[in-house]
C-alpha cells in the first residue's frame, strides 16, 4: 500500500474556495478503484494568517497513484487551485503493516 501525505498552505482569503474544491476532489478520488482512503485535515496558522491542509491518501501502489495524477478531477483541482497555494509538500511512504 502506498501512503501519500500532502500539505498545502493557503492564504486566509483563498481558504473557503480552496476547501470546497479540496473536499470535492477527495470525494471523487475515492471513486477510483485503487484509492482506498482520502482523509483531510486543516488548521489555522495565526502567525502567517494561513490555513494548512493535510491530505492522507492510500493507494494500492505507485501505479494507482500515478493514475490518480492523470484523472480529470485531479487535473482540474490542481489547475484551479494553483494560484491559491503558497506552499505544497508531498511525501510518499510504503505501508509497513
């Protein structure tokens, strides 16, 4: 199982629209046969006046994640939110259990 951890930082003014698009992307991602989990979290960073979002995703393998990156819903989300994101970090892990 491949675990994908993504962190986004989004300025306060962009957070409501970003959050809406993020939720829609997560819900649609879960319809992919090899996407097994797609959890979302958020916190407000008062010092920088930004929201930080964390995504915890599980895919059958790297090929399933690579497929996810080609889907129309992901490509739309990525394009529509690119200007809202001040920072993005992606980490990939192999499940050990």
